[in-house]
C-alpha cells in the first residue's frame, strides 16, 4: 500500500530511507557502468589491433600457400596438411570485472616444428605453416576479447537500464513522496498547535 496515504513519521522515515538507498544505488550503478565502459573501450582498441594483425598475417600466409601450391602441387600440400595435429590445448577460465564473468582463453605455447617430411616440401610451405600457426594464436586472443566485449556490452545495457529506472522513476517518486508526507506532517503540527493555543486561550479567559 502506498505510504503516502498515511502521512506518519514512521512512513516519512521509511520514504527517506528508500530515497537514500535509491540515490546510493544509482551512484554505484553509474560508477559500475563507467568502469565497464572504460574496460570495454580498452578491449575494443586491442581487438582492432589484433584484427589488423590477423589480416596481415592471413594475407602473408595465403601468399605463401599459393606459392607452395604452384611449386609442389596442391595435392602434395593437401597431403602435408593431414600431418598437422588438431589443436586441443585451448583452456578457458574466467575472471570477474564488477561482477561480470570475463573469459580468459589460453593455449599452450609450443615451438613450431613441421610435422611433415622435407622430401617433397619447400620453404614456401614452411612459411605458410608458420604464418597459419601465428593466425591460430591471434584468433584465440581475438576470440577472448570479442567474447569479453560482448559480455561487457550486455551488462552495460542492463546496468544502464537499472540506473535509468532509479534516476527517472524511483528517486523522483520518493522525492515527491517525502515532500508530500513532510508537508502533511507540518500541516498537522500547525493545526495541533493552533488547537492547543485556542484551548489555552479559552482556559485563560475562564
């Protein structure tokens, strides 16, 4: 039930407490939003750098692969590709930023050693192998950052929505409620004071 229907000191205290908590909640949510935005912008800048690096490395890798295809044949390159092991060392853990779970993706760093023989291969295939291995590692880093940005963006949206609800609904509502109850109580006090004064004057006249 709306406490404004009962202008009592208890309801005034309750309304003031709710107003104070709403303001504190808004301040905390606003700080959280700013921290998350700052973190997300840093990650976006980092993602752009990695993406640019991936584009360059991919281009170099495909150029080397094309040379290998021309010099030793596509079928030979395809056969050599079967010797490359499947990557299974990727590990995912999580860290928390203001309550948002952010993934940390790691991969065991191993020395690059060709898994194929040198009899029918050449330097172009070795170069392509190294470049694609580098792309693989960069892709892992990019996946971690893009996932983190996605999670941060979602949480920023939710935080903004809650902050707006406090700022535009809860705080104005309880500011008005506190004002109404305070005025009603003051009016009651004035009426009581007038009534008591009239009783006193009546007694004095008698």
